[in-house]
């Protein structure tokens, strides 16, 4: 209590005593014979006055006390309204300012929390936060979707929802040693999903990472799905290995025959045969390089289709005439189904020709002598034209159908090389069809034949 307030209470008490004695003296004079009766009347008169005066002093204190209780209850109202001359005005003002500051701080913390929640919700990476007991504080929506988590995982151990010992060990090390840890997790036995995880410890505000690890408050683990990147890396590695293998075989042959010629075979009768072999393998190398350049061209952003209106019956007749000779050599019937003369499509003629030639040439190569190959086109749903190339050849095993359009993938590698294929034809077909906005697929039965389908929109526009 302040000095001035103490003096007020002291003066108040003295004033009451003086009033009491004044009343007492007056009553003694009025009631000359009874001291007890005069005292009783004095008390009755002074009690209301004392009550009134005490309330004038205690009411501001009660108001300030009530305001303090409201602050505890998170009610951050304005300043307590007391008389300007009151001794408690400064205290009331201080409590009011404290309430305002508390309200502002809580609003600031709430806004920062909402901001953080928005960031976590918008992240494509999964986030898991654990407390100092290594129990889950929160996970974001991306991690729930990535790992198919239930809605409530709070206060559980990470190993309970992600059964992986490496992750549990990484979180433990991060919390014990304060170090950042990176690892890759295969979340199923088949390795179909690969997750890259970064684990960092959470330090209290004002501490440094290299300070005592006992102050660590928890850890954050960030999950990034790199399954697609791993698949692309494997495709790249397979592609490099396949290209190297495909180029090495003809180059080795060319080198061997060239060295034989240089060693004196130029004058022998076999020289002509050697040169023919060299030419054949040079042509094979040229074809591989051309196909690789074609794939590279299709995949660039600069690739454009030059679309025009194409009569499909005329186009298919031209392609049948072009492939007539290799078909006749194997006594294969090459024909097309009847197609309405008005059937037309808007596409890039040269690339559509290449699609059909690649598919028909494959059908001829893998169909035994005396077989048949039929090409057809028909309108589907007034939006697409569906093409089919059907043969009664050797067919494709079921397990190979899903990979048949991959680069350098061959069902029978020995037979493919014997027939002069590069392993890139079907991959080129797939990319060209997709560039037109269409799709390609195959149906086949081993030893019974195959049917390759592709569909293109009737009014295909340049893409990529």
C-alpha cells in the first residue's frame, strides 16, 4: 500500500474517532443519567457514516481486483474506470495496459499459428513433429495422404504409425545429439515407394544448435516422395546401358572387318563380303542414331506438329503400297478393312505415316510366312479415330505387354537383332501418338497374334 493511501486510512480512522467522541459528549449531555444509552446511540449514528466512507475507499480496490480476475479469465477489456483523484488510478491504468498488451500478444501468436498451419497445409512434403518425449505433436495433410494415416495420431510414437526402425533411430539421434540426419526409406517390400526423410532437432528460442543437447524440445521430420525420381533414374541408367550395348555390337563388327581388310584382305575375294557386312552394320548404327535423334526431337519444347486434313483411305493405301515388297517376300497378305472414303483426320501427315509404317513393319517382321496383316481405321464417338494393326504372328507374352513401348525393350532380343530392329520403333510410336493428343495400347496372345491400337482426336492440334 502506498504512503499516501496509508495516511488516508489513518486520517479516516482519526476522523471516525473524533466524530464518535463528539457524538458521545453530546449524548452524555442529552442523556445525563445513562452512559450506556448514549454510547448505543453513538454507535447507531456512526455505523452508516463509517460504512459510507469505507466503501468510498474499498470500491476502487474491488474494481481493480475484479479486473485482475478478468485478465486471468482471458477477458482483456479496457482500463478500470475509477475517479481521477483516486489513489488507485495508476494501478488501474497499468492493469489496463497489461490487458491490452496481453491481448495483442495473444492475437500475434494466434496469427503466427494460423500462418504456420497454412504453410504446413500447402506443403507438398510431409511434415512430422515430435515433442521432447519423442511423441507426435502434429502431422500435416501431405504426410497423411503420403502414408495413408488415420486422422488422430497425436501423442503416439512415430514407430506406431510408420513401422520403420531407421526412422525411429534417426529421430532418436537427432534428439540426443542435435544433429541433422538424412535417410531414404523403402516403405514396402517391393520398393514401390521411396521416401527421402530429413530429421532436425528443435531447440528452445535463444539457444544455438551446438549448445547442450539437453535443451532440445523435440524434432521435425520432413518427408519427400522420390519414387518417381528413382524410377526416372533407373530408366536413365537402363537407357545408357542399352544405348552402349546397341552401339558397341555394330562398332565392334565394323572395327574387326576394317582391321581385317587393312591387314591384307583387300586383295582377297572375301573383301567384297567384308565391305557388305561393314555397310550393313553402318546402316544399323545410322538407324539407331536417327531414332535417338527423333525421340530427342519429340521430347523438346520446340517440337511442333504441322497439321493438315488427311484422307485416311488414301493414306493407308499409300503405306500398303510402300510395304508391299517386304510383305510379298514373306508371302504375307497385307490389306486394310473397308473404310468410308470420306473418313479424314487433321494431323501431321509425315508423323502419322511414320506411326503406321513402324507398326505395320513390326507386324510383317514378326508374322511367319503365309500370315496376314490387316490395318483399319474407324470413327469413335464423333471425336476420335481408332486405328488397329492386326496380325496372326508369334504374339507377345502377357508379362511383356506393359513394357513393350519402352526404349530398347525387346521380347526376344536375339530375334529382334536378327530382324534388324533398333528397339526404339514402338517408343517413337508412343511419343508421336501422345504428341497428337492420342493414346496407344496392345492386345496379344502368344502364338496367336497381336493387335496394336492407337486413337487420335479427329481434329488434332499441334502439341508440345
